[in-house]
């Protein structure tokens, strides 16, 4: 029988040779220096040669263990090499029909027509919340209790809304698997309703001040002692009332100051459709100030540490907190204030909803690109900017009407 010392001292020769360990097991040494464990045996009258691994990855003791296991299998009348081939085939089939594999196929199918950001967000949520629990499981073997365990684990992290979305995503993946013949006969997600397993989430609106507090907020923004870029970001948000992500990810290439328009591409919008923001004179003034600070780059609001990435999503929120508006005002609050005040002053509901990018585009698509609609919205945005400027100067909320020229 071989010893570890003999194996370590073995050298490559001009021709391959064997170091026998008995009972058909031997180490095959090649001229190139390779050392391979092999076992010669006979099955059904045919001589066969089975590879048990390479030395030193497979040391002597492990080679003997594999040899003994293969001999025991042979003694039962089973060909060890055919058995190993069958196990590899079964393992491959399991991997191809694992939940993770089918989820990847579903995502590739589902993401067509979606914005890259939305698709990437969905993929990351799936990788972080769903696949760690279900990914390795054969999709056809997953039952409803496993889904409940998954969503309740997400809920336990304080992410109840994310747990509900995860259950919806899993349901879509199962429907895809059924439709494309991946061995799934039923959708276990259909047996689970979020209300049956998740705590009811109390819906809360984004914090925002009352309209009567607007003058104080506008003065606080004007006197903000932090970064100038942050102060200008808050001013532009108040003037345009776009979403925080739409603001901080803005690129200079989206602006046509001569036409007084900000054209936000579909891939940056929540509704995956392009959005037009008419620019008031005051908004253009803010942009001209920003251009002197960040106009050499691509982003309007680059990060403090990395100019190639936009400022943090929390920058405006933290600035509002330092100004004394913690839990009283958010970036999203500017949208709520604008909506409330513009509705109270008699502006057209459709114009306001379009400017907030709330409206269903299939209902108003014909009007959305119509020149008269854009002109009406441009007038509304200029009146809104004039209102903010006068309110800041006057220290009180001043009335203004939609029909004032």
C-alpha cells in the first residue's frame, strides 16, 4: 500500500507510470507532473477505469474513502460510474429547475419594456429578500408554508410593504413557470393572501407643513448655511415639485433653457413615460447659478465625495431637519403643498396632475403633448414661482388666482 511519503517523492518521468495502492486503486503520474487517482474494475464483464480525483486536492486518505464507497456500490450490482453520471444528471436537472434558475428566466422576460432602474430595483429586491430563502429549492417542491416563512422574515425586519411585494413577485414567477412548462402544476402563492399572514400596514402620508408655514420655510431655505448646491436643490424642488429622485439624478443634457423646458426621460420616471417640466423664470435663475457650480459635469447635483454620482437621497431631508423641520417636512412634502395650494386657487385638476406626473397617460395622452396644454401648464408654473417669491418676501401666504394674467 502507498504512503504519503512515497506520493510526495514521486517525480514525473519520460513516460507515465502507476503507483499502486491495491484492489485496483492507483495513482497515475503523467510526464507533465499530473497525479491522478484511478480505480480499475470490471462490471458486467467489461473493464472500466474510474477517476477519483487529483492529488494533492484529493489526499491519500480521501482517495481510499472514495475507493471503498465505490467498491461497496459495485458489490450491490450497481456500476459506480453510471451511478455518478446519473447523480450529475439529476443535480443538473435540479439546478435548471431551481427557483433561482426560473426566477432568472422570469426576470429576463418581465424586464422587457420596463425602465432599467425599475428592472434593476426589482432584481435587487429579489436577490436580497426572496432567493436567500427559496433560490436553491426545486421550484416544483415549494409549498405555501415556505412562502409564509419568507414573507414573515422580511416583515420581522420592519419591511412590511416589501414583504407584500415579495409575495407578489413570487406569484408572478410561479405563473411564468406554469406557462412555460417548468414542471410546476400550481401556484402556491395563490393560496396566500397578504392580509392572512402580514400585519396590516397603516398608510401614512409624507410629512409636510401647513400652507401657513410656507413663508418661514422659504426664508429658512434662502438663509440655509450648508452647501450652496443643497440650498439650490431645495429651491428648485420647491419651484418644480418633482420627486426627490427625479431632482437629484437630473443631468444637464435634459434641460433646454432657451425653450424653458426640463425634459425628464422615461427611464427616470416612476411611470416609465417622459415628463415635461415647464421652467419659470425663477427656476432658470436657479439653474444659471447651478451651472456656475456644476455645469462642467454631467450631473446638476453631484455628490460631495464622488462627482460621478448624484447627491444622497437623504441630503434634502437632512437639510430640512437641520433647519428645524424634522418629522414636519420632507422633499416629497413640496409636492403635496403645491397640489393643495394650486387646487385651492382654481387651477385645472388635469394640469396639476400632469405636472405631478400622477395622471394616467392613457386617459390624457392626447392632451399631454398638445401645445395648449403645455402653455397652460407653463403659465401655472410661472404663477406658482411668482407666488413663492412674493410669499417669501412678504412673510405671509398671498392669494393668487388661476385666471390672473
